[in-house]
C-alpha cells in the first residue's frame, strides 16, 4: 500500500492532499494545469520535499516530518515525466538499461523492449522515434529497476489518437501484470475514466 500526506507551501497556494493507492490500483490526479499535480509526483519521487506530512511505500518511509528524507536514488520509484526525459545520446536499449544493476541487464532490457513492442528500435536514438515510441521507451526504463510504485506525468499528452489508445492499453497491462500502485497525472477526463481505480480532483493544491 502506498500512503502519503503531502503538505507544501507554494508561491500561490498550499498543497495539502492525502493519497492512498494499493497494489494493482491506478490513482489519477485530475485537474487543470498549475494545480499542483506534478509537484505531488515530484515529492513522491524525492525531487521536491513536503514541508510536512509523510510518504510511505509499504514498510518503507520515504518522508516523515520527524526524520531526514530518503534520497531519490534509494526510493523504489519509477517516474515517467511529461517530456519522457530520455537521454538523447543513448540508444533505446541503453536508455532502458540506465540505472539497472543486474549483470544480465542486456537480456532484461531486451525483454522489456519485447514487452513494449520496440525491440526493433534497440539501436535507435530518441530523435529517430515517434512520440508513442518515446513514451514506451520511457515506461520501459521506469520499470527496468522493478520499482514498488510507478508515477506517470501526463504520459499521453503528446500522442496522436492511435498512439494514445495503444498507450492506455499498455498502462492497463502494467496494472494487471506487475501489480504495483500507479499514480497518473492528467487533465483529460476520458483518459482518467479509462484507467483509474480512483480519481482525485485537484484544484490549487486541494482535493475537491
């Protein structure tokens, strides 16, 4: 079970939200741009810190008001950012391998490329890929370290209709195959309804 209470002061408003997501569930943060959705994901990933509250994933505490925050690299979190953040100088295979510790990382990376239907792009660079191919690469990389939770920040915003449909299918498959909590940010209600177990409506840092 993922459990967080996130309290953070921003220049224009204060974030104060509580999120609980069990294994195999998809919690969607739905709201307009600038409502604090991405900041919530950043706090879970350790890229930003709450002022107060807690972040727990199972038995592990990533943040507590009474102790030093767990460093980003020690959190078992897969994070797919809105722009995918692929390394432009690395091939698809090398992007997916990034962060893997296993001596069998080539084999494991190729298994992920197969799973997401992009093995034929193993030697391609990001500038040679479509939006949908970049998105699948980013998700494969996020899952390569076998995280306890997956964060998706507007993962479908740059995709055309077909690629968006395919990506929603991929997210649903991850939900059932890997059985980990997923927290997804979107401002598209149809996308939220398609994949969500729970939908949190957020406006100016508060659930409504």
